[in-house]
């Protein structure tokens, strides 16, 4: 045991006995791993790109189906931008709340 550090124990109590066992500490991510940052960038990229692309493709399909050429494409593209901003801010909020557990 290091100086000043305390060991943590779980207490298991039953009607017959009481047991103390050493608590298992979860593995901590140090955040310096390249895969951590690659996953973070990928998640932010998908949170931005997918709604915008889906809005543009879906709007173009609806426009060709209904014959309302730029209206549905622009409307769904703007909706995709709004959804992507909400997704981006939710990912950033989660990362800032728990940077090591992300």
C-alpha cells in the first residue's frame, strides 16, 4: 500500500457470517491512448455528418417523388443541420462531464 492511500473493502453480510473482501477497482482510461481520441473524433464526425447527409438524400428523394424540386431538399437539409448541432453538443457535453470514462 502506498503512503497515504487507503485500501477499499466490500462488506458482505449474511445471517451466518460477515466477510470482508478487497474491492476491485475498475480499469481507468488514461486518455492518452490514440484509439480513444480516434473514437472521439469519429463519434463527433458521425454526429455531424450523418444527419446532414440523410436530410439531403431524403429531401432529394422526396423532391423527385413529389415534383417539388428544391423545397423538401432544403427543408430536410436544414433539419439535418439542426439535428447534427444537437448531437454534436450532446457528445461534447458527455465528454466534458466524464472525460476519462468516455
